[in-house]
C-alpha cells in the first residue's frame, strides 16, 4: 500500500507508438480510427479514478466492430509488453517507477509485471492507457486477475490516484492467550472519508496483507530473538520503541513500523512472549 507518482506519459504517444509497428495495412487503418475513442476513454478513466467511481466505467470500443477485443489485447501484449516491441520503452518506464522496485499494492514484494486496473479482456480501450497500468508483484497480479468491482467499496486502492497521506493507518497487536498470535489491522485517520476508509479496509483484505505481514513478522522475530533474550523487559521495550521511531520516520505504514510500535507496547511480548510465537510455527 504505497502511492506512486502518476505517470506523465501521454496515451496518444503510447497508443500511436504501439500501433506504428502493425504491418497489416487494413488492421492498422482500423486501429488508427480508434485513437479518439482511446483518448476519450483515458480521460474518463482519470476522472472516475479521482472520485473512486471506476466501477461505473463502460467500454463500448468493440461494439461498433472497428476492432475486436483480441486485436486490442494484442496491442498491449505484442506491441508494449513484448521485449522486442517499440512500445516496450513505455512498459519499462512504468515498471521503473516504484521505490526500490517494491510493489505498491502490497508494499512488500518486488514488481515484475504491469497490472491492468480495469482488465484488458473487458476494457479494450484501456489496454495501453498509462493510468490503467500499475507495476505489481506476481502474487498481487494473480489475486487481481479479472476481478471487477461492482461498487466503490469493492475498489482496491489506486496508487496513482488515492493519496494515502503520511498519517499512520496500519497497526499491529498481539494476543498472548492461546494460541498466541500477531494481528495487523487498519485504523484510518479520523479525517478520512468513510469511502476512503472502506476501500483501504477492502484493499487490505483483498490482497491478504495480514497473512503476508505476519509471515514476515515471524521471520523478524526469529532473527532478533537471540539478541532480545539478553535484554530485560524495559530494555527491550526501549529497543523496540527506537526501532519503531526510525521505521515510522522512513514509512509510517510499513509492516515493520506497525510491528515494532505494536510490540513495544505489549508487556507479554517483551517478557519473552515472542518465543512462544516461534514455537508455534
Ligand atoms: Zn504486491
């Protein structure tokens, strides 16, 4: 869950470059006739993304039989994603935007492909629209697949359009009661709209981020346990607080920030309770 700077690429440039390679003159002519529709769809996409209403987007490009959905999908697959294509320069530009190649959807794994926010199998006019293409990791892309929201509440966050701000919204708590466990959860800032909070909650559940973060948290405990074993309860609390402060300064909503801040508060955890979490796994 990280913001990305919205790409400055023009859809007109991307689309024209991609279809510039088409050798079949008849197909090329039909694709050129789609440009106005593609530009209009791109503008409409941006307007709807700004107000969290992408689920209302309608795509009529292929209804007039100028082009087929498969022909439009091939513009992306064969002429933008393909390493030998002219459009690949735009693909690479979009892929290089996340800090440290980190997936903006989960904030943890590494990006390896572009994800269509509105899937290309259903929205042919948006196959190469930069605003519709988000760099993502394979797991997030697989979860998304052709999922289509039917309401604003079911729209996952869009890293180019949904400003997550700098306030904390990701937290972690621990339960020492059997079975001991860590839980990551969302608590939105009070000034967020209900719509934004609901979408963040949905995003967190949709991408199964609690499970992902818990796995990494247990790894972190395993790596730190021997060091923590030498500390008294109050010393460990202070150590965890320092770690939390530094990580929150770097990214207030990383799982590490939530984990260290949450654990620093927990008496059971700091009194060697963390070892029970290791024995459990
Ligand atoms: Zn991801």
